[in-house]
């Protein structure tokens, strides 16, 4: 169950495929949505992949209370909660996360890949990511930083997007459909897989807040496609 504006809506299926509401489908290999899950659901430990690619995830270490579990999204406790998965992304990919932020922790990692130098995180007021070439990308600094603006505007829901484009040798960060920063990767990025959501094992600075939905693509989405997905999440997630 989702909501469009103030009106609840349900996913519409054709067979096993979701046909409405739809993110961009070309290259979509993972799609989790947590709006309709409950702590007493029989399948609460499974993150069901709606992409049709059977990339289900497994919820690990959740205690399924108000502090850790389902509450209009999946709530992480910044201790050991994580979604484990194993999804091959390749050299070019797009990862889209719709989050409800808890700003109590300055550094929070959102993802873990099979290479330690890959991640996305909240770094104080900035959105930040890294790729194995040791290229690090930050959104913007100071009063223009993404999370600073959110707190200033009394908002706590956001869509963050990381795009690695091997053909153009770039890595880019987006916040709410807007490109915040892009930089050269300098050399070809190696093939990677997504392993965890909500946690980065080398660090204790894990995610505090809720993941509302996640999409992963095995290609670099265009600016227009990223905006399309943001507009969908904006309506369905009440951003």
C-alpha cells in the first residue's frame, strides 16, 4: 500500500510484475518498497524485490519494535540493523534511496558494496559518496548542503541518488532529483555488487532513520529519468 497525495493506493500487478505506480523500468534490477509492511507480517524478514529480477533482500538484526522495524517505512537503529543482499551492478549503475532522516547522528552510512571504498553516506550536513578509485564526491557545502537545507526547511524525507557512468568516467550525486555534484572517476571503475543497505561494516556509523524505498539499475540513468523517479517518490512518500 502506498499513498498518492492524501489518497492511499495499492500496487497494481500484471502477473508478478508491478505495472502501477512505476519507476523507470529499463535496467531496473532491484526495487524495495516498505510502505505496506508490518512488524507482525509473516514475511517481515524479507525485502521483496518488485523489479521482477528476484533480488530479494534479508532483514538482519531488526527487533521489530518502534525502535527497529516497520513504522510507515523500515526503521534502522544505527546499531546493527541491515538489509543484506547480493545484487551485481556492473561498472555503470544508479542507486536511488528514499529516506526519512533522523539527524541525531552526524555520520551515517546508507550502503555497503563488495568493495570497501564504495559507499554513500550522510557526512554531517552533506551527502557524500566514494568509489574505489579514491574519488570522493560531496554534494555542496555550508548552507547549501543537502541536510542543512532539509533541517532549515523542517523536512526529513529525501531522495538521494548515486550514479556511476563508466562510459563517461563520472560519478554524480543527486538530492531530490537535483544534481548536486559530479566529478571524473579518472580511470575505469571496477564491477561492483550491492551487499547491504543501512550499514557499512568497516564503520560503526550506521543509518539512523527509515528507508522508504530503494531502486537499483545496472546503467546510468539520465537527468530526466532521475527526475521522473523523484516525482514518483515525492508523491508516494509524501515528500
